[in-house]
């Protein structure tokens, strides 16, 4: 009778299960990122008064913050965070929890010195998002489940 050692098989199964669970967790907690800066081409909507000229500042506009919208951002239904608490050091963590109404939630990326906002719809399965930010609202990390 041949004696078999099943320990290596059990270890291999445990490692594989752990790896798959980690991949599923990463897929469920997707890290989002807004573009760190955008270029904007602005112009005046009306003629200038006599004696005035205009100058367009072409420097990039840097990410200033994020917001979430209940349905299309054109409806201006911005959502307040469910919680906003101090974390380690000078960071804060804001958390948004979304209901199960089936209404899509949108992410809005805001930039300094412009009214231009980049928006994108989150997957309908998203239930919550967490934002880690530093002094001045500087976005450090954004993730959603």
C-alpha cells in the first residue's frame, strides 16, 4: 500500500482559493481615478467694453475634488457624503452609500479655476464609494464597491 501525503494538495488549494478571493475583492472594490489635470479652452460670451483686451490662461487645471450625483449630473442632484471623518495624519475619509433604487450614480471630477467637470456613470452594482483626501481637498484615493 502506497501512503500519499495530501498536505501539498491542501496547501495548493488554499493558496489558489486565497488568490481567487483576492482577485474578486479587487474587482469588487475598483479604484477609480479622475484625470489629474485637464486643459480648457475658454472664451468670452460677450463683447469686451472699450479699452479692454482678454488673455486666455492656458495652464492646466488640476483636480480639486469629486462629487457624486443621483442620476444624470445635468439634473444637479449632488449627493452629500454619508460620513466624513478624520483619518491618520491630516487625511480625511468621506464615504457615500448608495441605495438600491436602480437609479444610476455618476462620479463628477471638479477642477480648479474652471466650471468644466468630467463625469462618468458608475456601474449600477456600485453600493458605496470612499474618498481619501488631504488638506485643501486634494484627492489621494477613490474606490467604489
